[in-house]
């Protein structure tokens, strides 16, 4: 029997619910009991290969005003927030006729219940379908990163 690829329920992080409001989209995340909750320098080293500009994002945090100030030791939900924003910026650049009209997105992340592994990520959007696709792509990429980094330690 060929080994089955992991299905959704086996993913470290699951996007359980997405709600679209007037100006923002909200995603509920559930971390598996044994999934890491925070980033690591190794994970971020992998992440920036796909998102080279993510550290330059504006970010209100306890250490500074850029995501780079905290990205190696922050919650993975916060990492996801910035991945969703970055994917939306990339999509806006692809479709925008006027490069001077740079899209700006903002987001927030909070634990609903850290022990239970439940978090909420909110980001603003210009196009709800782009934002929805960004959420799905970001969660898939983040799960891949987590699994690759975890396997290095086995
Ligand atoms: Zn941030």
C-alpha cells in the first residue's frame, strides 16, 4: 500500500472558519495539540525564501515597528497574518495598472484560547475573493513549512 499524503485533519494548523465583513476578513485557526504554536529562526529562514519582503512589513509589536523585529519568535498565527497580507500585496501588484497606487493592508492576530490552540487572524482586503484565496494559500504554505522544519528534528 502506498503511503497516503496527510489529509486536512492531520495538518498542524487548520483554517476552521472564515468570515467576510465589510472591510476585513477574519479567519479562525485551530492548532493540533502537538503542533508548534510559535515560529523559530529555522522556520523563518525557510519562509523568507518564498516571502523575501515579509520582514519589511509594518507591524505594531513589543520590539519595534517591523515584522522582522519579532518574526523569529512570534505566534504562527501572527506569521500567517503577514503571509496573508503579503499574498494580497502580490496580487494587487499583479492586477494594478498604476504602480504608484500601492495597496496597504493591515491585520491583527489574537489567541482566543492559547491552551486549546485557537486563534483569530483579521486582515483588511481590497477584494474578498483575493483575500480568501490568500488565506487558503497561506495556511497550506505554513503547514508545509512547519512539517518540513519538524522533520529536520526527527
Ligand atoms: Zn504583525
